[in-house]
C-alpha cells in the first residue's frame, strides 16, 4: 500500500473503543445494545463510519436470522414434544392391545372366565393357554369358563388346541367349560375328530355360571350349616 | 377400479393384531363373505405373528385386485428380512418347521403351536413363496366368488 496516495484514516480511540464494545455485544447476542452503540458512533461521517454502517447492517441481519432460527427451533421443540407424547400413547395402546387379547376375569369366587373375541390364531391360542393355566394356579381357581361366543371361525388346529387347553386345566385340578360354541366351530371340531370325552361344553356363559352355582350350592349350604353350628356352640 | 394395496409394517405383536383386524375390514369392504373375511384375518394374523417371531422385521401388504379373473382376488403378502424358509412344504406341516418336526418342548418355548403356516395353507386358496434380495415373501391368495 502506498503511503502518499492513500492517506491514513484517523480514528479517535473512543470510536474504535465503541466499535470493539459493539462487537462484544454482538458476540453475546445483545444485538439491540450493539446497534444503539453503532448508531451513536455513526454520527460522524467519514470512511470509518462506512465500516460502522456496514457492521450495523451485518449485525441487524444477524439478529434477524438469529431470532428466526430461535423461532424455528422452538417450533421444532414443540413438534418434538407432541411426537413424543404421541409415541407414548402408541406404546400404551400397544400394551393395552396385548393385555386385552387375553382378559381373564374372576367372575365368582374361584371361577375364572376367559371371554375370547376377535381373531384367534395359533400364537394367540397358545398365549391364552399359558395365561389361563398360570391364572388358575395363582388364583386357586376351581373352574375356568372359556367363552367363545365371539368366535365364528377358527383354524382346525387352533380349535383342537382349545380342547387341549381344557384338558390341561383339568390336569391342574380345576374344571374347564367351553361355552358358546357356534355351529361352524362345532363342525370343525367333529370334522377333525377331536376326542371330546370329559370336555363339558355349554351353550352360553350364563348356562356355565348357572351350572357352577348349582354345583356349589350344596357346598355353600353345607358350609353355612357348619358355621351356624359353630356360632351356636360358641354362643 | 384399480388394484389397491395397504401396507402394514410389522415389528411387534400389537402390529400383527392391528394388521389382522384391518385386513378383515378390507375383505368385507371388498365384498367377501363374513366367514371368508375372518379366515383372511386369521391368515394375516398367522403370517404377521411369524414375522414377529422369525422374520426380524417386515410388513404385510394386502391388495384387493377386482380385475383379477374371474371375480377378483385379495392378495396377502408377508415380506420379511429373516432367514429363508428351507423347505416350505415341510414348514406347512402341522408341528413342523422348515427343517423337520419341532420338539414339543420347543413349541412351548416359541409360544406357538407350530401350525401357523399350516393354517395359512388350509384357509386361503393358494400359497406362494419366493425369495427376494434381502428377504422372503409368502403370498396367500383369496379368490372372490
């Protein structure tokens, strides 16, 4: 650079200081304070003020870009939160679906009911067996009613498995009644020649419950009379 | 009317349940009788359960093609990236997998009956199998009558 043709620009250290200060404001995202400083500094018009102006334009644009970015980021965060909530819902629903596929209800003291609805495939019938047998043991059930009123169609092997499930229940010392067999499944069962001896089947869940009540009635009467005797002997 | 395909990604058990119940609706909408729609749902359920159990991950594709002669057909395709089926005919035999009879204890451990593909073969009109790059496809066809 030639010293004679291009004169030096004289800048007071105060102006230089304020530009440095403005820069440090900008570096910590304090764009408003930065711009205010530059505006005050830019009152003198000379070559250095061009630099100040350019700097202030740059800072303004940077500020705008930054706030735009912040807006987008916060929007994105909101979307992410929403997605996470949805995922959580899906996970809960998946768990609910799994649970609902084998609901076992204790309909009466030591009487379990497994209402089967929907689509029964081989895996589901295997799961049902497992859950039913475990529940019979844990609840010390004396009777399990498997109600298949809600099932129109079953594969022959799956139907066969239901009968095996009934036998497994008997092995545990409980009784298994299959209720609500529809004509289609009745045909399926006889068609594949399943041995139905010892398997109690009833038309409806209601019939199954009535049967249980009739059978336990005697027992209950017996227990009541025992209790009455005990009370009277104590009294 | 154009052939319409629905895709259900299968990763876990609940996906299989959803795919099966949706396929039943699809079959009913296509005009299949109730009983047939239920059989289709069982097939979808078996195939989807197999994907969850053996196929690592995959998807069920259900296509209703009304123009397929004579009265249209519903095609269930089970795609997965698991190992190929060694011997399909053997695998379709109840109590067998693709290499031979399954040990009853193993059947219990697999939490199934070993009759899934057998059920598929019994309930649909035609089963096809092909290997693709990076996976396999089991196809079950239901002809509308």
